[in-house]
């Protein structure tokens, strides 16, 4: 939904809420705690250096609407933009929102303005009549044309409360659409990272299989010559087969990830997109972190829960107003007669004016029960709002902790990989000099490839958790940070 449309719906809701009577709760969101930090422990200002990047947590910095651009990959930007444009799920949500907006406009127009209808009747009728000589029948024509008007005065705010509830529910759908849009962007980024990571894992595992098979063949030849035991030859064969058995699972994960990415973007799985290499992505080095009080305004799920509280409060006000009288005014004006000349003559004028006052007296307790139910629903909406806020705090705390731990894991795996690479280089050199057997080089090569696999997994997890934190932050109204320059400021 565009900003102008969202603003207009919010304005309608605010106007209706201000003009309504005070028969229900205020609809204001309950006060929530504003913790000094999200997690059990204060989050660090930055992570350790890992993969050559130190991530800074910029508390209170402007949030980034198009945060995926911070990965500095035109190919990734194109994937996200295509998904936001072509996703049928997102398009369906937009249509549902548009329909809800039109229904709200219809509801407001029908309930706050008089209804005016035109009526035209041409009929030929036969009615029995009693005469002195018996029973007879009369046949005649009827011609009537008139305009009828009806208006119900909203004396106690029932209509205004109902319209305020409708506007708030439209806002719920608007915020849910925004949440779906942000979730879709995060899913596309995460899927693209997964596919790129799995491509590297498959390539490294294929090299592992090749090394293991070479080791198995070498040990089998040496067993034939009697220089190694049968147990060692069988162990090498088993190791090669075990590594090879992991390849189909990786390929299946990759297939599922690319198929899922295609569907997220509105494509069929056979038309899956080309995914950028994971090495072409730059990890964002500055990550804005909203303070808890700002998070209440930036997360669309919290905003949706806030709108639901306002809708439930308006429902309670409407249920209370239904206990009071309602006043209706009707009027009609037109012409009628039993023939066309009579219809058009001065005697054919018709008019009517009336007013009706209705006061509920006894409805079997239904109105009071409906009011109590509306108040219970309001209390439930307030509690749901609190639960949503607490879950949002937990979500941010978890992702902040994950990024800190991801950096430490990547730093450790990178150290292990660097050591394994040096060890492999030394082993390969000594083997070429004749001081070590080929088996030692194969074992060292497998250890190095295993270490590289750990680095790929840790690096990709850090990238996806960074995307998760951007999604968890939401977007403050009026955020205008340039994502292509934010990390350089």
C-alpha cells in the first residue's frame, strides 16, 4: 500500500475516534516497559573481527527501509525487487487491503449520510367490492413516482464507534501487509544466501569425495601389496562412501532452496533465478538497532496489535451505545394517481414526513451480553498487544545475541581453517620431499576441506542472521537513510 493511502486510512481512524463519545475504553495502547537493553546481558557495541569485518551495533541510528542493498550486490537487489513486484502472495494481500478500504468507505458513506432512493410503480390491480346487489370487482391502474429519504441520527455514537472499529481493522490489514512485505524480502535474501552457501558446500564436498576416493584407492593398492592392513583399506573405503553419501542431501537442500526462492519471487520452480555467489555479497558492517521505545513504532506487527486494540475499544463503545435510543427520520415526495392525467394533475401530489424513536427495552439480555463480550475482547486485545511487544523484544534479543555468537564462531572456524591450510601446505611439501607418505597428505587435505566447510556455514549463518536483525528492527515512519552509504558513515 502506498504511503498516501495508508495516511488517509489512519486519518479517518483518528477522526472517527476523536468524534466518538466516551462509551468505551480509550483504545490507547497499554504502557510497556522500556528496558535499557534487549537481552539478559547488555549487547556489545560491536562484534569481534570475523571474516575481516567488525559489525557495529548503532543504537538509535536511523533504520534502513531497503536494507538488502547494504549487501552491495546488484544481483541480490534485483531478486528482492522482482519478488516484491511479482509475488502473488503479496499481491493477494494488497488486493485484500484494497477491498477492505473500499468496504470501509462504503460503510462510512452508508452510515453517516442520508439514503435517497427513487421509486416508480406502474400496476394494474383487481380488488373485490361489496355492492347492494352482491359482490363485484374493480379493476384500475396505479401510477406512482416518488423519492424516498431516510436518515438515522447517531445520537450516542453507535455508528461512529462502528466506523472507527472498521477503520482500525483496515489499519490492521495495512500493517500486516507491511509485515508480509518485510518478511518476503528477508526470506528472499535468506534463500539466496542459503543457495550460495550450499553451492560452495557442494563444491567443497565434491573435492572431499575426490580426495577420499583417491585415499581409498591408494590404501586398496597398498593392501594388495601387503603394506597396510585390510582394516585400514576398509576404513578408507567406508570414509569415502560416508562422505559421498552426504552429497545427495546437500544437493537436495540446494534444490529445495532454489525452488523455494523461485516461488517466493512468483516464478515456477523450473524457471529458478540465477543466484549471486556468496563471495560477491558484502556483510553490512553497520547495523542500526532501534531503542525499545522506537521499536513499538517501527515494527508492523506491534502496530497491527495496537490497531487491534483500538478496534476492540470501538467495538465496546458501539455495544454500549446500542443500549440507548436511536432516532430515525424518513421523508418521501412524489406523484401518484389512477391514470396518467391524474398523475400529472395537481391532485396527484404525494408527500410524507415521519420520525421514529426506538429504545431497547427487553432483548433477553442479549445487548448486555454483547457488551460484556466486547469488553472481554478488548481485554484480550490488550493482552495480545503486550504479548506481541514482549515477543518482539525477544526476537531482537535473540538476533543480537546470534550475531555476536556468529562472529565468534566464524572467527574460530577461520582460525582453524587457516591452521589447517598451513598444516596441509607443510604436509604436501614434506610428502613431495619424501618424508611423509601420500596418506598423510590425503588426511591433511580432508581436514582442510572440512575446516573450509565450517567457515562457509558460519559465514552464511552470520549473513542470514544479519538479515533477520534488519527485519526485526522494522522501519520507523520517515526513515530516509541511504542504504548504499549508511555503512560508510
